[in-house]
C-alpha cells in the first residue's frame, strides 16, 4: 500500500524528460518543476524518464540532478530517482563505508524487502560494484555482527503464508533456551532468524510469547547497552512488524536534537511505494500527531516539499 500520488493521466516520459531538462536551464534551477514530476512518478515511470532523458540529451539524469541540486534536497531526489534495487545497492554500499558505515541499514534492507527484491538488490550490487554484497558485508563487519548480517543479506526466504505449527513450537523452545542461557549469537538463533519465512517466524514468536509469558524482544532487553542485542531486537521487529520498526526510526530521526536527515530521507524514499500508509497510521497511533505535521515542523524549503509529496501529503 503506497502513499505516492501518481496522477491519473501521466504525461509520456518524453514530455517529463523535456520538462526536467527545462528545469535545469536559465538562471537558477526550477526545483518546483522537478518535485512536481519526480515525486509523482512510480519506479517504472522514473526508469523510463531516465532512459528517454539519456537518449534525448546524451546525459545521465542523475548526474544532471547532482549538478543542479544541493544538500538534503539533492540527496532525497537522487535516492528516490534510482530504481529500488539500485537504490538499495547504493545504500548498502554506503553502509559498508568507513564514515557512513551502518549495521542497521544493512539489516533493514535485508529484513524489510521481499526475497525477490533482496535478490534483485544483490544483482544490482554485483553489477554496480563488481563485488558481491555478501563479500563487502563480511569484510566490513566483525564478530557477532558479521555472524548475523552475512546470512541476513544472503537470505532467500520462502514467501508463502504456510506455517508448520509443530516447528514453530520446537523453535520457540530453542530460542527461549538460548536466550535464557544468554547465548544471543548462538548458531540456532541465527539460523532461525535468517532462514525461516516471515509467516513461520511470526508463528514461532507468537508461540514464544504464549508459552513463556514474554515477547521475545522483552527477554532480549536484559543488557540494555549491548549493541548486538539492540540490532537483534531491531532485526526481529523489522522482520515481523516493519511498520513499527520504521515508525520508531522516523520518530527518533525527527525528535532528536538536530533532525537525522539521512534516516528521514532513507525511510521516506524506500517506503513511499511500499507501506507508507501503514507507517503513517502507526506514527499517528504512537505519537498522536501526523507524520506530515512533524516533517513540516522539522524540515524546510524544497526538502520539506519533496518529503511531503512522497508520503502523499504534498501539493507539488
């Protein structure tokens, strides 16, 4: 369920490409025109615009956008305009770099995409960086983080709704035993979290809650400062309730002293065509205020207008 407002009658990509080229001409860039086009086109339409633009002007649209725009507005437009698999490959690669490294971004991409989408991310990564995603994740992580993240980004989970109840019961027991022993990075925990379908995992975690009287994440909170445990809890939430995971990410990005624009940009750009309506509902339920209200209060100018258009509340 997406928030992206695609006009009922979308102009042909040739017209969009021509308008974008016009936006770059003359004195100053026409940012409003860029928002009115790109923020209201879906992934397939944006890909077509990029192809037509390259054929018509002999230029890469992304390079022209990079040249014409700046700061947070530039980043959200560029990240959004990329094909979703290409975008995730770019964000994952960035997350393995020394100054922008983030185990959380890697986990988020691995856990919140479908098996097919994650497979396409690995293909895009391979094509763009001439290496495998698994290779870079393994090289740039260590210890328990590597033990969890490499199989997560390598996963190809079954996507069906079928559930094996006996398996759910036995694996809930395994999880409880390992967590009771504080063996948080045990091979069995990693195996269950990185191989089971999301439907099977939900069944296992529901049984865990019913059988042992606590949600699994409550039992994983015993050592509040343990960074691996924080990532493990986030992994479970992202696999089972992505809208809750992304709501919290947005809340923390917006409410912290000095907005975390990178997190805000990433979540809006990656979820606008996926589950933004559910995230917005969760945000309102959790914060008693709308997401667009808080974004408008913490951002400004073209960046604010682009974000609001992407979450389905902009007029541009």
